[in-house]
């Protein structure tokens, strides 16, 4: 018990002596002024302090000031730059009025040193209130001028992203690299420059604060898509200038299209609508009436060229429509009818690399070419066509009171219809793959006849409810299926027609009336059998007999 009391006494004495030492030491420092005095003022060394990356630790006040002054002198000669992807953009320091203040910078150093010196430094370190050891430089500049210069550089730098593409040089494809898109944030760049001026983290070279946009297609994607897969070329007729301009316009709209793997192309989406607002001109090329796309067949010509190259390139055809009659701008059975609306050409790229579409009018001819990955196939196929069936045209006969009695005039020589099948033929393997099956409707003969001599017997006719005013146009518009018929003579001349009677049609017969559209439907029964009738009302009557349509009392054309 006595020993414990002795220990307590010794501990109390020691604590009292420690307190006295601290109190008397503090009083002495306060009396001498050293409590508030920095190490530099007391002739000591500076603590761990940095000024814009320059360490002043262990330096006297005079040495530290000289070091900072040399640093500022070097900065006055260094350029102030903005950087972006290995490019530099200088800022004009003179217009900025840029200068560094040595005295203000050293004041900051002094304040930091005083917070670390003496008993106050000990207390500040213990309480975490010692202050930042990295001292920023004191700098003066015109902030409005800095914003103006950065805005000028932003206008020079900013650009939209551009995907990599191909450039065609004499049928050879060359990769054109992509372009990165940049959008500069001016305010963030100003803040970054201000920080750099004070801290020198990048030696007065500040990265531009930009938002980058990398395009979806880059050079690497196209490096293996430069092989010519297939091409189509044909001379354009210059006799219809509007049609030529429309071909150029449609080709321009599909040129440069890149079809990625498993992507589907729509010709109408790329080229339509076929209006003046979209750069097209109305065309009245009578030779192209069978493909009325509104442009004299211009859109159909470009679509047909693209269709053939897609087939020959091994792309998957999803949608394609044939014309009612063969067109003079494409191989038999290989036209692609489009009208900018419901009739479209669509195909998909099922290859493992992108496909590039080149389309242009070069020296008066249209060239459409597809480029993509090299094909591993040993041989390229040939495009072959086979006419499997022929369809004999009917004959439209209409009365013409202006003609003499018993006279007839051929208004139009019709054309036979036929069925065409298209194949890809591989000679080495002696194999063929079907591509298309086309049915081209026959065009009926049109004959005008004068009235028969008086007293002739009237021809017996059976009635129908009505007859088309423009029967031949209705005939062309039909989508009926035609059965095989005898081939026409080589000259294709329509048969001789007996003159029509002057008398009106016989009274209507109630049994087995034919449909109103029988004259235009092109049904199989009409081609092979007999179906006749008379019109209701005053328009006239129509008789269909043995491949002949007779329009009685037809309007004069």
C-alpha cells in the first residue's frame, strides 16, 4: 500500500514539472516574439513547400525567393499552348496581358511557412490545420481576352464526325479514313488554362476540353471490303435530258452507301420520293410508259442496275418487282420496278464485311458497282434467261364512223406476252440457281373499223353489265395470269377483222352474265373460250370472242 502511494506521488510531481516546462517555454516564446515568427524570419529553413512544382523545402527565405524569381523569368519566355491529339494552338500572351506577381506569390509562401513554424506549427499539424503545401503562383491576365481566343480556337477545331468510306479511282477502291468529331467546351477550357497558369502541371500546355465522337465505321472496318464484287454499265440516251438528269439524281442518292453485315437496304428510302423537292424533274418519255415511275423510267433504270449487281454479288434479295413489259434499259427479266411508294427494291448484306455501293454517271453512261470482301468461291456465275411460255395477245376492235364502210385501220400492233425465268449458272459445276420468274402480259392489238353496208345481219352478242371506256388501258392494267397460247407469226400482225354492223346490240340475255371486268381481266377462260356481251346504258357494248374484244359504238379517239 505504501509502495502504491509512492508511485502516485512521483507521477504527480513529473506531470507538474512537464506543465511548468510547457508554460514557461510558451511564455518565453511569446516574450521573444518567436511564437508568431516564421522560420525564415527567424533565420531558419522553410518546411516542405512547393510553388508550381518547385520545391522550397530546406531553403532560406532569400534562396526561396531567388528560386521562384528564376522560375517566373523562365515562364515569361515559354509559350502558352492548347493541345489536342498532337496538335498545338498558341494563345497570345501579350494580348492577354499575362504577368506573374513575385511578391504576392512569396506572401503565400510566407503564410504557409508561418503556419508550420514554432509551437503554432505543432498545434496546426496536430489539428490538421497546417494548410496546403503546394502554393499556386499569383498571375494576372485579361479573362475576357482569354475567352475570346479560346472561342476562336474552338471554331477552328470543332468538326462533325465522318465515317470511313471508299474512294473509287478507275474502278479501284481506296479506303478514306474516318474523321473524329470534336465539340469544344469553352468554359471548361478556360478553367483548365487558369489552373495551369497557377500550377504549371503541363508546362503551360493545356489540353483542350472537348467531347469526342468516333464514327460508327472506321478504316479498319473497310480494309477488307475493297474487292469489286460486281458492276453494271450502260450508255444513257441523251435524247431526253430530264430523264438523264433523273438518272444522275437517283445515282447520286445511292452513291457511297455502306451496307453493314445483316443490314437491309431500301431503294425507296434512299432515293424517294420522286418529286421536284427531292431534285427530280418530270419526264414524259413515251418509250417508258410500261414502267411509270413518274420519271420516264429513270428510277427504274438505276434500281434495275443495282438489283443486278446485288444478285451477282451474292446478296440476299428481299423484295423486287418486275415490270408489266420488258424495259429497254435492262436485261430481259432483270428489271426492278420501283415507284417510291409501295413498290420497292430491298436486299440484305449477309456477308461478314460491309458492302460499298458506287453509282455515278460517267462520260454519258451509268455505272453501278458493289465492293466488298473477296469471295472464296472458285468461279463467278453467269446470268442466264429462259423464255418458257408465250401468250397470244387479244384484239380490241372499235367502231370509227369517220372510216369508210368496210374499211379498217390498225391503231396499234400488239405484242405477245411471255414468261421468263432467270438463273445464275455455274459452268464448272454445271449447276444453276433460280433468281427470278417473270410474267410479261401481252399487249392487245387495237383496230378501228368503219360501219358495215346497210342491211347486213347483226352479230349476236351476250350482255355484260358495263364495259371499260378505255378498254386497252384497262387491259394493260390487269394482273391476271395468262395460260400458254400459240405463238404469234413472226411478223406479229393482227388478224383481218370483219366490219362492225350499224345496228345496236341485241337485247340483254339474263342467263350466265359475265363479270364487268371480263374485258380487262385477262382470265384463262377469256383467252381460250367465248365470252361476249352488250353494254348497259348508252356507252356501248363489248364482245369478246376467240381472242377478240369488239367495242361497239366506242368513243372516237
